[in-house]
């Protein structure tokens, strides 16, 4: 029996709203005992946390990799190493690989490959339609049996309402979760920024913020009609938040995620065509960013994601309108989220909840908590330690980080998965 104790920690457990001194005893990859207050577990291998924060490991439900099909961008191994360095103990890989994750064999490949690496927990999200074409429904039932945690076409909008209705109705039979990006395709197609004075001045094609609310209204009408479990993927505008709140008020089973990028940056960060800030959805107005922060504070948003989307230099160092959208974020997720604590006054439990308990509850995982019997997936971190992000030193194969050169506060000191240390600073 392998045993490990972590003592003298500041325990942060959003599931029980506990923030105080304590420690844990780990046996055979699971938490055997949690003690609040002074801790001592006798003769056992011990890590003295020296007052550092110990929380459940982060769960990132929106991670793109290049494997299979585009390994030079990112492999499952490099993504897992990045996750471990960022305190992320579970990742959910998006289905936009080549070939797409649209059948049970591909789900099995992703999860077996991830398990063989023996680093972090790797799960797959299945495509909602075959080849993510938005027309033909994928094998949702079989992928659900194979272990896919939810179903989405990722950045592609399912524009055909009949197709999405069928997907939702079929998924409902398995209580499966469907996720969609809310972006009206006719208003958003071919755009690279948010409509407004800045986009006009820079000569960039922009989509109005209302495109998000229009599509979300359609999606939620179908949720109401089918009774499906639904995730609003990467909500980014104040108007869409209002629509989400009304749907929740009706009792619809609707959750929402937000990218850390949209909590930390606004459209002005594009500056003079800085392509590392070329994202999808695009960066929004400062009023939208502030509304998103308040939605996290109030619990309207259930999940914060890194929206990890690796792109090599040759895909980013282009004219803004031609640059690949997206940014890497696994390794910077915790430190970036902590800026909302240091600069906006959100308490640590409020910030950790959509990084741990929120996604775990949404996806039916038994992690995301610090309690006896739960997996020993934990992160030990110093919330105040200064760190300057150097993109060249990130473990991701791609270095397209909008946080490059930025001074943050918060350093991951140790990441533990199933009782194994997979990263130590």
C-alpha cells in the first residue's frame, strides 16, 4: 500500500466551502483521510506544505491538441506535460482532430493514449456530427458508452436547427451533455474581431456582439423543446449572460463556460494587430469582460477553461486577418485566474469552484473535491508568488501565449495525480 501525507496546508475545498488549515492522507491513489486544523499522520512519507494552498487539481474541459493529424502543433504528451505544470490534473480533448473524434474507436484511442502517458487524466469529447460537418449526427450513443464526456462540434456552429434538434433529442436518451458555441454564422462568418470603433479603425472584419445572443436564443429554445442537458461553450458577451440567466430562471438544465482569455483581456489588447490576441470568439469590450467577472462571482458561470488552442509561429506571425485563432493556456490557467483574486477581489474558493467542482459535477467525475474516497488529484500552489510568463519556456510545443511577458501572481509548486507527483517546481 502506497501512502503519502500532506500536512500544514491551507486547504481550499470549494465543494464544502472550507478555507483553512489542514492536511490529507493519500493511500493507493485516493484520499484516505482529511484533517482540518493541526495535522499529523504518524510514520508515513510526508510533504510539509508550509502553509501553501492545497486544492483539488484543476479540470480543463476544453483542450485542443494536434494528435492525431497535426502533431507539430501539440501532442497528447506535450499537452499533458503542460497541464501538469499548470496544476491541471484532468483534460478533456476536443474532437477537432484529423480524423475527428466522431466514433467510439477514436474516443478509445484518445483515452488509451492519454492513460499510457501516465501523467494527467485524459478524456475525450465526442463530435456531435460526423466529421463535424453540422449535418449528419455522429454515433453519440456508442461514443457515450466508450467514455466520451460530452458532445460538441467545437468551434463550428451547428447552423442547421433540425440537425441540432435531433442531436439534442437523441442525446437526451443517454442524459448526455451537448455543448455549442453561440455565434450566428451569418453574422460571424469570415470575421476576426468584434464590431466597433476599434475594428473599424484597424480595418478588421467584425461580428456584432449580438451574434452570440441571437444564436444562444435559438439554442436555448431547442433545449426547452427537447429537455437536453446543455453547455454554452465559451460565453463572452453581456447580452448572452442575460439570456443565460433567463433560461436558468425557467429551470432549464443549462451550464456555461468562459475562457480565461475573455476574463483577462479585452478588445483593446489587439493593439496594433497583435495576433497572439486573435481568438475565437474574439476579444470583447471591457464592459463584457467586467460582466463575465461578475458572472463568475455570482455563480452564473459554471466552468472556466484555458481554451487551449496551440498554433505554431508560422500560423500566428501573419497579417491579423490571416492568423490562426487561439492561444495556449494550460500552463498559465491557474496564475491567470488568480489575477481575478489579486485585481478584482474574488475570493479563492469562488475562483477555484469553476476550475474544480464545477466541471467535475457537470461531467459526472468523482474528482474536484477534497474528501475521503475521492481521487488524490491535487495541486499545491503559492497564490502570491510572482511569476513572469516566458512563452519560450512553456512545455507546449506551440508558444502562442497572450500572457507572454506578463507578470502574474501564483505559482504551482506540486501537481499530484492519483497520488503520484507529476510535476514539482
